[in-house]
């Protein structure tokens, strides 16, 4: 049997009925040994990152924040990989897979960077490699994404640090066969879960009502809006932007009966943020919705930001750091003026 056929059979196989939960090892959360393990990695008592087949669509990284009172495997946000090549943007969640004829691009993991990564089942996850960054302990692994329709073939290196327990580093690379990428966008796609309505820039806070005062379409996204680097807070060559809820206690909101349980916020709110090198061409971008994704009920309080991302010209190894901290934005050096 030819290799492509073997690959298709592997990815078509349904996940095992039971996957072993991750285990704690040396201050980190790592997948259990074996061929039927949850692909979840994290910092003990801190942030965790997961992949399908844990709950949710394929083609997305999961962000877990149990320190906020979220249940195990309750997703605080998803991060999609959306490379731009040949004038077209790819969508890791929405594109159809060429490997197994399913929705969502296939993702799998490895301990080492590979120029031509071979697909494998995501429930056979990499253990991750340990190393030191100064005085900190770190855990790293690579997420491989199948090639996109636009020819882009990105690879994402994930790094977790015990001295930064509420954030995850994501570095983007290109596989050997990738088309040239104009950018490789990592977008946090589920701001409506916490109902993020305050975007913290250098000297202002933007809200959906300010950005889209006439937005009334209940079935579509409000159009993306960008702000350039000079609108962002920059410290020591690094830009940072944050998004928070407009509500002190999002978990106490009243929901319409048709809002699914998965959209009903649990636990304590977080300051969600991105930081990256302040390079020329960097922008922060958001859109918004009035109705939860999947057209499942009105968002309490009106429109909220849904996608939240930093966009920069592609360069191999560029780093985007996503965080979800219980601290207010002021602790990150942001100020409401």
C-alpha cells in the first residue's frame, strides 16, 4: 500500500473511545505515554495548550485556563493558523482536509522541527523537550499543519515556561515545500466566550460600539478593523495589546434559552493579550459578532470582539505570545487614558 493511502487510513480512523489524560512531570503537564493520549501540554497550575480530538473543531489550538476556575478541558479560547500566500488567506478551522476528507486541517505534533513533516494521529502526541531559558524551565514541541489550498505549509513551535505560567509562546516557520507566505496569522477566535469588549491600545480603549456604531447585521461578522504599530503600547522593542470583558463577572450574565452551554462563560475573567516584536508593518486586528458563532443565540449585552490577532510580515521564527492572566491590563503596562 502506498504511503498516501496509509496516511489517509491513519487520519480517517476515529479517535480511541478513551484517551489517557495528561500527567504532571517536573512542573509541567504533558501527554501520558502511549498511543491513545490526550494531546495536552501545560504549566502546572497555569495555562495549557491542546489539539483535537479534545472538545471543539479540528484545525485549532485550544487554550485552557484552569487557574481561572474553568473546568478541565473547558476552552477559554481557540487559536487558528491562517497563513496568507498568493494573495489568499488560509483557514485552518474552515478548510477541508486533503488528507482524510474531513473539515478542518489536520494537526499533529513532534519534538523536533521537520522540513517535510509526516502526518500522524494527534492522539499519538509528542512528549515535548525540556530546556532552560535563564533561570526558567521550559517545555517545547512543534505543531505541524497540513498544507493549505493557497500552498502555504506552516509549522508552529509551542513553548511554555514555568516563570510565565499564564502565557504561551508560538513561533511560526515554513515547511520546505511551502509557498512563500506574506504573513502567518495566529488568530484567537473565540472572544465571544468571555465577551471581550475592551481593546487596550497605547492611549485608548476601543469598543465594538465605537468601532462599528452602525453594525446591525445579526448573522455576519462586523468587518475587520486594524490599528498600526504606533497605536500600540511598545516597551523595550515589544508591542503588547490586550482585550478584556466589559463585565466584572461574565459568568453571571443572563443568556437567552437558545444559547448553547458551551458559550456560557465559567469562572473568573482574564486579561487576554498578544505580544510580539515591534516590527515594521505590525498591526492589531479585531472583528465582532452580535450572535454566537454557529448562529446560536444573541450575545448578552450586544456585540463583542470575536477574532483578536496580531499580523506581521512573515519571517521564519517570528514569535507571537498569547496570554490569559487574572491580573488587570495595568499590570502589563497598559493604561486607560
